[in-house]
């Protein structure tokens, strides 16, 4: 019991040391961990200017006008690192899945020559140079530490947590349990993994048109409200000023606030950009998190247009 407790303490200390050496490492594994840093930073960006200028803010309209751009900046501070870490993790996952069928084919080829699965893994751990090399070495380390081959493969699947790898390794471990001859199971698993990758690429290409449509819809939306803001609303504001100058109350036009409507349209463009981007990620890549990059692009377009050109 004492040995086990000592092992747990050593493992926790090792994890802490690794985190201190590379603080960004947990964020590459779980991108949401970036919020631990970005959310407090975003709150500081929002709250410090507010605290310094609190005395000059007298009405709700002044409050909205003051925090408007700072709120957008705070949102970018949270979303941009989250999107970057998610995309890096997603790219690594795709590279692993793309190389996985080749790994299974190599295992099948070596198995056909009479080499056992254990020796095949040892051989690949020594020779492989692709992105799966590190994971294969972990599998071999587990085996050398006394784990059964099936258990080490299950640990490998649990580390990566992808549907293709989990399904393929489940087939291989069951075949290995029933008989030592798993050559056919390796070939079937390799074909299945390759077929799955081909289907995903085809689906991605087909869904690309929907992402393009979402971008076009957003640009049309922003274009329409841009034209309304620079022509129709500007004319209404000018008409209201003329009526006020002539001594007439002007009714609705007399109290027309161009800045308020422009700000309203700006918020509409930002909300539309955020939601459209998330929808593009869900439709195109099957993940709302993958839509963050689209949201950031669209929100930036809307923010720049309404900040610089209106």
C-alpha cells in the first residue's frame, strides 16, 4: 500500500513538474483549459477601464457606449486562444487518424511473415518516424512494464478517444482473445479505417458548399445593414436635424438617434457572425468548437466594417 501511495505522489509531482515546464501542454490536450487564463484576462480588460472611468458614466446609454468595443475585445481574448488550441488538437487528431490505417497494414504485413503482434509492436516502436511513433512507443512501454497486449491497446485507444481507432482496436483485441492468429482481423481493421477516412474526406468536401453559403449569407446581411446605415438612416437623421432647425418637433424624426441604430446594427452583425460561424462548424466539421474560427473571421469583418467605415 505504501509503495502504491508513493507511486501516486510521484506521479502527481511529475505531472506538476511537466506542467510548470510547459504550461501550455494541458491546453493542447483540453482547449477549454485556456479559459483559466483568458477569462480573468478578459475581465481585467473590461473592468479596469470601467473602474477608472466610472465617474464619467451617468446613463445606461453611456455605459453601453463605453463598454461596447471593450466587450468585443474581451470576447476575442477568450475565443481566439480557444480556437487556436482546438484547431491544433484537431489537426493532430486528423494526422493520427490518417496514419492509423498504415500502422495496421504494417502490423498485418509483419504478422503474415510469422512475427507475433508483440514483436511487431516492438519493431514499429523502434523504427516508425510518423506522428504515431510516440503512441506506439507508449504501447510498447506498457507491454514491457507487464501489461497484456490487449490492455496496452485499450489504453492506447483511451488516450486518443477517436471513433475509428476505438472501433478498430476493439476488433483486434477481441480477435486476439479468441485466437492468436489476428492477421485477417488486422487487414479488415486497416480497410475499415481507410474506408472511414475516405468517407470523412468526401463528406467534408460535400459540406464545404454549405460553409460557403453561410459566409455568403453573412456578407449579404452585413452588406444590407451597411447600406441601410450609410444611406437610409443617414437621410432620416439629416431630415430630423432639418426639422429641428426649422423649429418643428419632427415627431419620430426629431428624436431619431443615428448612433443608437448604428450600434444596434453593429451588435446584430456581431451576433450573426458568432452564430453563423458556430453553425458552419457544426455543419461542415461536425463540431461547434470547429466553428469558432469561422465565428472569429465573421465577427472581425462585422466589427471592422462598423468601426472604420460607418
